[in-house]
C-alpha cells in the first residue's frame, strides 16, 4: 500500500499551525487500516460554469448545432494541463485508496492526469466520447477531434459531425450533459459508493450545483471522515465532529499533504508527466481553487458573456432559429437532489 511512512516531526520549539495539525491527523488516518475506500468530489475546471447546460441546451442544439461547434474548439480537451491536484487523484488510485472520483468537469483532465477511467464518474458527462443524438451510435474519436479542431478562415463554414449509420445521418454530440438531458446512468449507479466511503475528499467546488452537491451529505456520519480542501467553507462541511476543513489554494494544500504522506516525489513526477507535448513555454493550467459563491456567480456571468461575444463575432445568431426551443426546454424542471434523481430513475434500465 505504501502507507507506512510516518509524517515528519515539527522542528523543536516551532509552533505548528492548525492546518499542519489537521493534515497530520489526516495523514495518520489515511495510513491506518481504517482508511481503505476514498471517494473524491471535485470541480477543477477552467470554465467555472455551473454545468454544461449553461452554454447550450439540447433542443437548441437539435435545431442549430453551429453555435456549439463554433465554441467546441475553445472547450475541447488538449489545450490545458492538469494541475498537481489532478495528479494527486492519480496517486490515490496508484496507492489502492481511490474507490471513486466524482467530477463535475467535462474537460477529461482527470483522465489526462492518469486517473483510471473505471474510477472516474463524470457527473455532467465529458468530451471523452461522442455519439449520435438520434440512434446513439458512437462516433470515431479521431474524426471528431479532426472536425472540432479544424482550422478555418474567419466566417468560414463550420463542419458538423453527422452519424454514419445507414438511414440515420443524425447530429453527433459529445457526451456532455445539455439542459434537457438526463444525467449519465453511471452517476446514478455509483451514488452508493459515497455511503461506503471511509474518507470523502471534497476539493475545489462550491457545492451549489444539484444533484452533485447532495453527495456530501450521504457520507456515513459514524464511519466516514469528510475533508474539504477549498478557499472557503462550503455546504455543511465542518459541522460534523469528524470533518476536516483545510482552507487555501488546493494545489498548495495537496503538496503539503503529499509531503506529510511521503508522496512528494511521486506527485511531482506524476505531474511532470502531464506536460503538454511540444510546448517550450510555460503552459496554462487549470486553477484548482474555488472562489466565493457571489464571486463565482459574477465570474460565470462574465464567462457566459464572453462566450456570447465569441459567437456573436463569428456567427449571425439572428439568422438561426429563434430561442423558442430554449424556452420550451426551460419549462421542464430538472431534479435537484440525489434523492430526487433516484426517485425519477427508479425502475429505469441504466
């Protein structure tokens, strides 16, 4: 397991910060026989949008996929590097501690960091796969990448991937969740993992988006320790006797934790392996930190405005179908908690 390393002792006479004390206790627990199933919840994305539906919704996509595919190159995986926090998730898996990683991200950075695919549950889907929205036939990964990343002149035609099944020809869409679509079946199936966890790590998320946020409350009060690594407190973290709240930059705290665990060299080696190929200059990274709820809302609004501006410059949206389909979809309320999702999907074949 590689968990026999004792945390380094503090220097004589040097006062130990509360965060260092909390990390020391957490390290002791992780290295104990009691900690075998770690479940992780994260939102370490570059675009801090609440969910993919904030950009487009499925009915509008059906009537006009051009705006989405105009923007897709901006969102497509490969332009940004995972953070050390992503590499920490990989280490949890390599030390046989990670049971499940629930992520709100659609960027596939957990996969790029080397987290095993069978450990990842992408609550809002991701760009990792794509399929026809009519017959659900998968579409080739390489061809999808070629279409999305194709260079074109300003105002040039946007290529739209179409299903190649005979008598279909439907639109192809990445498997990210649009407004008006159900959450992935894998998310529903993996919910019980939270109740079985010995340790629940909640990293870089505001816990405001349902039903994802409800997962934190499903950890067993007696057998599971909850740990928040974030810039500020969120949800009800810190209210249970066993909760640990580590406030600050996620990458900084993760490095402190890995040092105490004796994993520092492993972490830096794993992170070095995520460097973007062919890049000779400093590479952009995702910020593995979370701003306050008000500031986050302001940032989300700003990013949506930026997206609208990008599309406005490249497209004449007014020439496309009206937003009546968007308004129609908005009349259907989505389930807001894990319990409601479970009720709504009861009896369905996932």
